C-alpha cells in the first residue's frame, strides 16, 4: 500500500529556496531519505519552495480567483513530501515518526488511492 508522508515545518525553517535545498540535502533529511531508499520503500518525493511562493486558485461562478500565498495560513506549512510503499498504516507511521519534521512541526500520513494499471 502506498502512503504519502507530508512534512509540515515552521516557515522560518525555510526562508528562501537556498534554505529549502540545504534542508533537503542536510544531514537529518539526507539520512532519512537514505533510510527510505535503503529499505526499498521510497516511491518518490520532493522538497517544495517556501509557502510564500505558492499561488492558490479557486473557481467561483466560472471565474478564477487567484491568491498569492498558501491555501491556509498556519503555524506549519507543507515543505515537502515522500511517497512510500509499505504493508500497512502501522509501518507508514513508524517511518513518519522518524521524519525530521516530526520534531519541529508535524507529519501527516495519508493513503494514496491507487489507480488500476
């Protein structure tokens, strides 16, 4: 079963694109990513640019409403994600608990809807 692990961290942890890259390549994140790869469960994932670079779109009465910034202004913002393939939710939660974002923000785990091949 595939799960997405979403990394929510305080925006101050990623003030610009260079900091995001440094965080993605840093010791904690690098070790976590290598552990996922070594376990053979990593399907994919990416670090994201800071939330202030987001653009949010809604459709209202057939018209686009575009807003600069993230969908929600919260303490933590989505900074990146991993997609893993593990047997069950318990295994996904074990990996999520090892995620560096768990100590400074939050980690959301959600099952992926698999399409028939």
